[in-house]
């Protein structure tokens, strides 16, 4: 009889995390070593040097690989280090198609750093799959999408885009940071690579940066292992430990984030000071049905239009419980101003094209008591 696959929450706690062999410690220790004693020349115990492998990082990579349903995972020092590592698959002359509404730092590294090495980028609204088909060229090697997008919460049909890519021999990578593998499984929908800023929901406690690439082929695994070894932008043992610890509670945290996100979005949709709410869980969201189909929840990322920079600033200054801060995905409610924070780098014109106004605020709803979150938002909105 085939062995039944363990559930998500069980795998988050156990996969990659066998008790330690020497003592039976149930938590993976932080292996603080830069090198490993070798038994003879050419004979080691599976580890040579910590830039290549570290048992704490190995455990984390196995855990994240299991949760995303990939074949290998490769942890980096930040989400940006992971994206940059992914782009080392490209060669001068290659073309990449990217969602037009990605994290501002992604577009910055593409346009201001990697374009200098002869890569070209086309940005399209990938929530319309036909735009991806139209943007592909003979030299296109990768399509990179974020769904939901940051901060406008547009949804891209992963399966439709994967089919378009595969028909032309192009790989699809999905930034799954906003939902985590608990709420969205891009590989099951056809993605070739999943990436995360693990700084966000996977860590969940706003106490460590990190990034990961999860692969589906041995060629990608060889490539990213080689990049880890050559360029060295790997996740440290301590950060790997923090992330493993965070991931153990991913399922319960994401369930609560989802419950709180829906309640806060409903509250905001009925508030007179809020001109528009961007949340895939609301029935008037243009891709609500798609979100229902391809996600197993709507998550807790919400953007709101308040009308002007002054109103956004007044709201931000009045917050008592939620923090005005960059980042997202922590247990605490975090609120950011995309125009001056996450999307400052793309310039006023770029923001105008995407609808990122000076009055837009992005809320990462935490897992505090939802009545307290709503009461704080209410008093901050009502003035
Ligand atoms: C969706 C998304 N991708 C990537 C990144 C970059 O990750 P990091 O800040 O860990 O380098 C971020 C950061 O905010 C993000 O929101």
C-alpha cells in the first residue's frame, strides 16, 4: 500500500528535522562552524566548508522544499539575493518577461543592475495571460510573476501562464511571498521555480532576512547549488534556525492571518474614509473567482486608497497598535506607504502607470485579536 503523504502542518514541523544524531535534541541545532574536520584527504562526512553546506541550512532547505512540493530548495541571505541568484541562469542577450507590478526592489535589480550585463526585461500586466503570450520572443528564457501583486493585489492565472511558457520552452518563476505555500502551491499549478522573501510570512516574526529558490529539475538544483558555492550569498546558520522555527507554526499563523485579513477587509470596505479596498477576497475584486480557484485562502495583504498623501500621513500618525513600517508577514500588523517605501525606486511615472498613488497604504494584517486591529484602524481612519 502506498504510504499516505503527511499533511502540511505535520510536514512543517517534521520534514528535514529528524532528532539530532548525537544527543537526540528534537530541535535542529545551530551548527556554528565555518569548516568540518575531514577524516583523510578526499574523505569527509558529507560537509567540507560552510559556504557549500551547513546542517542547519540543509534542514531548512529540506523543509521548504517539502512545503512547496519541489525537488530541491536553496536558501539565500535575502529575497533579493535569491532573485539575483535565479537570474544567474541567464546569459547575455536573454530576455525576461516580468509582472509589471512586482516588488520595487525586483524591478530595481533587473533594470539598474542586471540590464548592465546584457539581459533585457519586458514588464506586462500578467493578470491578462494573453499579455504574456504577446511579450514572448525567441530569446525569452524566463517569465517571472508575483501573484497577488505588490501592492495592487492583482491575481495572475498561474496555470494559464505556465501553459503559455511551456509551449515555447520558457521557464516560469513565481514569487510566492504574499501567500506562502500554505495558501498557494505554484509548482502544483505548473511553475518551474518558486521564490520567496522568507523575511515575510515564512519567518513570520519580523526578526530575520532570508530568501529561497525552490526548484523542479536537477539542472536548476545543480545551478543554484553552484551559485551558492560560487557567489556565497547564503543564509547563515542562525537565520536558518530562526526560519525553521518560524515555519513550524506556518499553518496556524496563516489560518489566522487569513481569518483576520478577511475581517479587516470587510471592515475597511464599509468605512467612509476608505475610497477603495484592494483585496482578492472581496467579491468586487476583478479576479475574485480566480483567487478562489487557485488559492486556498485570501491571506492578509490589503491595500487601501485614502485619497491623498495628507490623509495617508494623518492615518499613519494616528496608528497606536499597528506599526508604520516596511515589510510584511509578521505576527504584528504592519502598514506601509508604497509610494515612499517599497515602490520609491520605480519613480513617480512608474507608480502612476500602476495606480500606486500617494494616498495608497498597504496593510499586512497580523494575528493580534482582530477586534483590536479593527479598533486601531477605525480610530486612525476616523481622526
Ligand atoms: C514580494 C517580495 N519579493 C521579494 C522581496 C525582497 O525580499 P528581501 O527584502 O528579503 O530581500 C520583497 C521584500 O519586501 C517582497 O515583498
